[in-house]
């Protein structure tokens, strides 16, 4: 019961924060077929992206762009083919015990309202993701765990 109340309060705070914070980027879902094509493109062209990972979320930021995605907390950066392969196959283990729990879920696109693409994100279904615009070239990714953990 206490967990449900705490989770409910956390969700309400997140909604309040998102609702009051102003400019938000859009996170667009891809269809299942689009997501599979994008996943293959990300596997094949991983070196074209700055890839960050926190155990439940993988973020792909195009290197060619002057755009920046800020994340808070503990994130690992993928710097070589071996590490990327370990992420894709779920064999990498983080210092606090998590392995890849995000790859294979749908790919989502991050866009700001004036149709500027910032990157891709994939995450566990029970993660709530939002992106806030910081300035004309920067957005910040926020995440929280969903209240419904029964299926995960």
C-alpha cells in the first residue's frame, strides 16, 4: 500500500513538473516495422551516434548535429564496437548490477516543436520519458518508473 502511495505521489509530481515547466520536446513512437528498420540502422551505424545508457534507457544522439541531449544520473557512454555489441545482446553488466534491459523495445524519436530532430531513445516499457527544451540547441531527458510494475 505504501509503495502505491509513494509511486502515485511521484507520478503526480512528475506530471506537475512537466505541466509547469514550459517548453517540451515531442517523443514520437515509431510503428513496429519502422522501429525494426531503425534498430538495424542503429546497429549498423552505431559510430554515427553518441550512445548513452543507464540500465533501462538507451539514448542515441547524432554526432553530426550541433544539438545536445542532457541526461542526469549515472550513464555509460558506448565508445567501441565491443561495448555496443554487448549492449545489443544484453551481456554488459553495470557496476550496480543491471544488464541491458532496454534494447529490443520500440525506438522513439525526439523532436522539438519546430521540427528539429534530436535523436532516438529506447527504454523499458515501465519507464516514463519526457524531454524539456533547455535552449535552441539543447534538450534534457527526464525519466521515472511507472506505477504499474506488475507486468515487468
